[in-house]
C-alpha cells in the first residue's frame, strides 16, 4: 500500500508545487526524515510523463524475465527446497516491478544493480538471457539518471536555532 505521506507529496507534486514548498508545508506536521526520503524517492510527474513508454517497456522486460524464471522452476514437478529457493528472484522482481511502475528512485537503482549481478549466476548466461539483463540494466540506469538528476535532490534547509 502507498504511504499517506507519499500520497500527499504526489498530490502536491501533481499540482506543480516545488519540493521546497512541499517541505515548508509538510515539515511541521510530518517526520522530517520520512519527508526527505519521499521527496527524493519520487520522480517529478512532468519527467515521468516524458518517459512513460520506456518505463512500461522496462516493466515488460522485467515481466518477461520473471515469467521465464517461473516457468523454469515449475518444469520440475517436485516440491522441494530448490523450488522455494527458485522463487526468491521472481519475488524480488515483483517488488522491483511495483517500484518501477510507481516511479520510485529505489526501483530503478535496485533494478540496474541486480540485473548486472544476475549475470554472475550461470543459469542467467545461457542463450539470449545475458542480453536481456544487460538491456534491463542499461534501461534502468538511463531512466534513473533522467528521472532523478543530481540537481533535483532535495536537501533540507538548515534550521536556525
């Protein structure tokens, strides 16, 4: 479920309010560390609208990889430890899919990093699978740098004592 703070911030960002304005409005009533996290974790709606098809393409690629992994672990009809261990990457992919579709910074970061790390597993280096992971990493990294440029990071103003 989406946090109430996140819903408030998304509504204010959709109303073209600046992050500084949101900080001034919400910082007296909300935990400031959570507010800073959400301000830095959410993409501006104007930037997200520009790349919505690329985000959907990234999500589709992640769904394809997840489906292939689920199919591969269900080929063997036994229920054992290997089945449960094989379910770990698809569960992580479902979490990443949620974060990507919500345009959260952490989703793009983790997708780029984990797709490169997935190439360390031998079963991910067969056929065209390495290319899928490399495309996934490049697309997630590119979208991360477009949606969350360094200059847009929110740094709270120093409070005067």
